[in-house]
C-alpha cells in the first residue's frame, strides 16, 4: 500500500487551507506563524518493516472490533468510546474513511457506535464508563467525530458534534483547563489536551468555538510549564504532579500547537525537554503511560518538523516496531491491547498526512 504524502487527496488540501487558527463563529484569525516544514518524505521514513507493522496492527484492530462497532477489552475498557475513537483514527490515518477504502466498513460501524453513545447532555460515554473519568473518552470521541464529519459532511454527525463541543466549552474551569468530569472544578494538562484537540478538529470542520475558550486554555497551559521546559500535571496540589514527565509535557506542547501557537519560546523549551527524554525509551516505559506519551510526542515533533522530526521519528519508529506482538497487536497493561495498537498505528502513520488534525 502506498502511504505517501500525496495520498492526502482533495479533502486534505481543503483542510490545510481552512485551518488558520481559532476564532469565534466562522471567522478564522491567522496563527502567529506557520510551523516549520518537514523536507523528508513519508516514503523515506516509513520503512518496509514499519509498513508491515502498520498493516498487521490495523488488521488486528479489524479482527478485534465487536459486533456493535466498538473496540476495547477487559473489565474496564470493553466498548470504551476513547478506545473506539482511537482505533477509528488509526484507520483514518491509513487513508480509509467510513464506507471507503480497506477499513471503510469497520469505520462506519465505529462511527455509529460513538454516535449511539452521545447522551442528551452532550457527553459522549457508554453508560458503564460515566464514572470513569469520562472527559478523556469524550475528548477523543469528539475529535474522532469531528475528523469524520470534516471528511464526509455526514449529517448524522453535525448536531451531535455541536452538542459535544458545547459540553466541552461549558465545562472549562476558571483556570482555563479541564479535568475528569464535565464540571467547572479542577483542571490538569492531560485532560485539557484531549479537549483542545477536539475543539480544534471541530473548528476545522466548521463548528463554532469561542476564541475566549482557547485563549483561557493557552494561558492555563503556559502557567503549567516548569523551568526545565517540561510541564506540571496541575497548577496546584504539590507532590509528583508538579514535576515534569514526558507524557504530560508532550501533551502541553501539543496544546499550544493545537491553539495555533507555532513560534514561541515556551514551545522551544518544551521541544528541547522532549528531545532529551524521547530518546530514552526504556526509562520512559518504566515511568508508565508509554503509548500515551508517544502519541503526543509524535504530534509535537511532527508539528515542529525539520530536524526535530527527522531525528525523533526513526528511533521511535524502530522502538515501536520491535514491541509488536505475534498477533499484530501492541500490549499495554494499564488499558488494553486495542488502545496500544491504535496509538502505535497512529504514531507510525503520522507522516501519511491523512488526518486533518495533523496536517500543516
């Protein structure tokens, strides 16, 4: 399968033209500047071994999809909307869309499942997961629906997507961030990045997002950065949450990029911190949240482009490929193999440039 940048197609070019930063209603404000470009082509970075790993991973996801269209396994993550959304994103990243391409049928079923779990309040969550930090699932599910809507203009999606976005806007706390539940209480970097990416994707797809919401979020994330360039988990609370770790630091950089901030001293400090940490995969795995961290670090380095991406991606690519299991999946003891597999497939396919949220 050819996974070149040229595969983006007409809709990819349209999204690249549409996104110019956040704004109220339908008027786009230009970003501070455009991110740096990546000169190295996707074909040079995705080796035959990585290509095979991607195909095996996507086929594993197809086999693991449940009859109701969902993904996820285990006591806590069976039918989880976040895992379903991420699996769907991995398939979109290959160039398929609902009803089209090798994974079109699986994507159609995944979209239907997520839509079926949009509640009357706008929260996207299966009933059994609504007490399990549902804003994570809501953020990933909203992002997925926004990406699909932008590609297809599927009228089933628009009203539910608008309701999901309204839920995000309404639950932003006074600090400018979000946390586990759709209420205006605490905030943390990890939950905040999920909501910001969902808002950017929705804005790309033509859904109104108040500029004030984005500005408050940017200010919150800026305040969370530590002197070493990494990011604290929260603004207050003390303990380990105030120190820098790679997963949340990668998420912090991505929040700024998602808000349209491309050239900024805080981003440069964050990227330097990530470069120091990202090339220590064994230590990183021992810290936990390995796949989550690689998912956001990949985005940070992809947006940064140039030497950042060329140095970072080959090492992470080879590390991920080396961890693939015989069945085609990746393993994660914290969540489930469908989650880990989706994350790895998304990271390995970033340079396909097929997902609007990741396009420059």
